[in-house]
């Protein structure tokens, strides 16, 4: 084998690896441009569908405005239409789809013209074009070049043609024999795609794949519409075309009218694309980041050092001190420092953090800056401020100097500078004032407070969709929201209300009652979250259910939820996860087979709760038969843990966010283990570490309180009461 042959062989193997040979004889080169909707498809499913279509020759496009066939996992005409409108596809609504998908197999055409007559018309058109080309000057290089390009256009696959060329190619076949052959082998009329877009069920492709040949589109068409030029009515586009045509320089030789018209359409298309470009998902993400840079560059509440792709602001200033201030700091004696400061313990799980501390006012200012970091996507800044806030919250003395700030683990010169400013100004920080007056952050914060909307989604609402108020989301994007977001928006005002501890206890008592109905009296019900840490007002209710008999906790969350729904306590069940039941209630494996996971993988249900205690129900209904329950809707999380790891579950769900994060970091760094609410694993072997001594029935924890203490002892930590884990 020669060197060139070896090289060709290598290149061939690489090509085969990138473009696998289709398992079916299905060939889709004859299709117009195809776009795959991401609707109801995971990223993996979307990529798989696109890869399979590409392997079978389909001319894929990633710009939906170029597509003539849109494959999607939807069966509703209204949703298909909205998907096109949201993607800025300009459609003529007066020409709504009538589910007419003319098929050559049935002898019907898009314009009610028989297929035989269309072939004759196409043949006559070809004859006229050939005659025009023959009459062109043979000595003109311009005429020869343009004629050659036109001929090549007819020979190229549609995946290599522009949209205007596809539409021209769909008007006439290259010869009568080819038209006759495609009439018998192709199940659709190419003329029907000229200037139109069709939303087709993705099932069409899989059925064609199974049968080895393209199937008729008609049974799978969800929506069909005529296309309009972007942001221009049809009559306007014709006027522009004619105007441009009159101003084009005429070639010396006589050109085919078809060629000249194609050139005009190409120019119009490029001009329209320049007027308003269309963006892919990645491009939209970059636009959001660029818009954020324009809004926040140079702001004092942000500084460099955020995410690797972000650099919104300038570096923070150095701390300046006069000689007198410096001497005063040195002469001022520091108070007695706690042991965790002297030993520089950086993990908040190694110290006590009370619910209320002497420096709450300063922490409130830092928390505002931290929230701004959350809203702008600065993950590194969020972690840094969380560490500093937790350290200051654990400090038992009122901070009097910058030296004290710098002595605390996790507090650097930036925090010291902010404290200096806060102290000199009488309790204010300019960065916080900027945050409160910033209109963009005000809107982002409002969106972020919708249940089910994170910071990333809030930024997409603002920058990508251009929404500025909650009403904008309802009016312009309601159908695009996930169900959990719709519920969060519907009860936005009610979810902002805090509930007293007595109401939390009442909700837990009802959940426990229904839990005993579906199991027995041995069920344990523990209120965790902010309630257990001692908060006077709670935003939601977190409840853990457990039972000493392991079989009682299988599918328990599903049974309890259905029982509560029957009596009307639960108005909306948003999610029911049986992750723990599906893995036989074993601690989470060290390396999951697919996907990642968060801190918690227990069975749980996120629900919307409304109290059925309505004392004036009869009187209200007598006055107004349509009267509604006036009790506010509440957010309730019901979690189920098997008894073998109930201590880990309670420790995780009780502690503050930074305490949980530092607990995982500590266990990884000091013990070499992996901790989550379903148990502890050795990182080396993946072996479950039984900290709660569940393996021996004689040594099992008699109560959940004992189980939680054993978790702290097994990790080598001093047990902290729930009200000592208030890190925020």
C-alpha cells in the first residue's frame, strides 16, 4: 500500500466515524431544508434525531427561518404556530393551514393541477430556458458563467442550495424522465414547499426510517402556512424586488430571465437578513452576556474574578489608610478571639452560627451584594460572599475595626474595605445603594422570586425575551413557561407571604396523620428547614417522613400525596420524585451511570398547599355559590427517608445552605468520603459508610435525634444544634 493510499484509508476511517453509515436504505436528500424543534426533547434526544437525519442525507438547517419542514414532538396546531412565531418566522395568518398536503401518490397537486400536467408545464419551462440559453451570445463569458451556474444548481443536492435556489428547483425538474421517476418514488410534491413551511410530527421520520423509504407527509402534518419576507408584507417585497431589478447593471450578453430573477431574490434575502438577523441558542446566550456587560461594567457592586467567561467590572480598590488611622488600628486591642478564629477553621460546619448575631446590619448589606452576584451569574463571587457572611455571622463580638475583619477566616481585603466604608458612612455602602437603584437588577430580582425561576432563566426573560414586568410574562410568554413556573407566577403574591410557626406545625400534623393512614402509627414526621433552625416566620414547609420498617417507606411519598389530594389539602402537585425507591433505597452510588445529581436524591414531592379550614364556608357559599377559599396557598416539600440514613437526611435538610456546602467540602477534604442526604460513601471504593449503625438491629438508632448525632460524631465534628447552623 502506498503512502497516499494509506492516507486515503485513514481519512476514510475518520469520515466513517464522523458520519456513520445509515442502517436503513432511507435517503432524504430530496427534502427541502429541515429544522428539528427542541420542544419536549432532551438535549440528548435532540442531538440523536439531528444526527440520524443527517446520516440519511436530510438537508438540516439550524436556522428555523430557512426551514421548509419543521420536525417536532408536538401534535397541537396552536402550539406549532406559536413555536414558529416565537422563532420570528414570518407567516401569513390569512393563509392558515387547511391540512392540505398534496401527494403525488394520489395524483393531487398543491395548486389543484394534476401531476401529469405539472410535468408537462415543467418540460415546457425547461424548453423555454434552453432556447433562451441557446440564443445567448456564445462568445460572452458572462453568459456562459451564469448558464453554467444555473445548470449546476439543478444538479446539487438541496442541502447545498440557498432557500431561493431550493424554491426555484422545486418549480421544475431537470428532465421529463427524472420527473417521472421521482413521481413514482417521492411521496410528496416539491412544489408544495415553495414559499411555505410545514410543521410535521417527528414520528414521520421514525416511520420512514422503519419502512426504509419516505412516507407521505399528510397524516403527520400539524400546521402549514405561507411564508412572508421578514418584517415586510408580500406586496412590499415585490416592490423592493422590482426596484432593485431596475437598478441592477445589465450584462453585455443576454441572460436568462430565470438567472436574473434568482440574483434579485438573493440580494433581497441578504438585505432582509442584514435588517434583522436571526440567532441560534448559543448566539442568544452570547447576546445575553454582552447585554449584561453593557449594563454592569464598572459597577461598584461587582468586581473582576467572577466566572471564567465573565468580566463585568473593574478590579476593586485597594484599602487606603491615613497614618492616624493605621496607628489607631494597631493600638486598639482585639477582643478575645474564639478558637475557630485562632485555629483558622474555614468550614462553617466546624463552628456555631446562631440565628441572630451582633453584626446583622453589616451582614444585611453584604447579602444584598451577594444577591446581585447571583442575579448576574457570578458563581465565584457568590461562594466568596457566602463564606465571608457565614464567618461574620459566627463571630460573637461587634466588629470594631478592619483588623477584626481580616482576622476572620474567609474575609479578605475586599470585605475589610466594605466594612470601612459602612462604618464611616454610618451604616451604608454605596455599592448597595447602586444595587437598590438599578432598574435592571430590580426586574431580575422580581423574576428570580418566581417559584421555579432561577437566576439564569430570569436573565433570559429580561435580555432574550425583553420582558420587564410580571404582566409581560403572562401576556407574551405564558405558554412557553414550565408548569412549575406558571404556578409560581399565578400565586406570586401569596408565596411572598411568610407563615407563622403555628401554621407550619398545623400543616405537619395533617401530613403526619395521612402518613399514618397509609402506613401505621410507627411513622415519624420531622419538621426541618428554617422552622427547625428557629425562624419566627417561614417561607415554606419542609417535612421529612421516615419509618423503622424499610418496606413502609417504598413509594410512601406517592401514597401520602394522593391521600392529601383526595381531601383537597394539596391543590397542585408539581413534582413527585421516586429516585430513592427506584434504586431500592440504597445510598446514592459514588459515580451515577448517567447525569449529575444535587445534594438531595431522596423521594420527595413539591406541592402547593391550601388549608381547608374555612369557618365561614357555608355562609360564603350561600351568598356566592362561586366563592373561593380565601386561605393563602403555601409551598410544602414532603421528603421520605429510609431509617438507615435518616440522620444524614435530617442533618442535610436542617442546616443552612453554606453549612451544607461546607459539610460536603469538609467530608471530602478531611475524610475522603462523599456526603449527601441519602448517606455517606467512600470515594476510593464506593463502599457505604454506616455512620448510624443501622447494620446491626441491636445498635440501630432508637430515635432520629440519636441518628443525627451519630452522623456528626462519625464525621469527626462537634454536634451543632439546629439553631447553631444558621449560615444562610
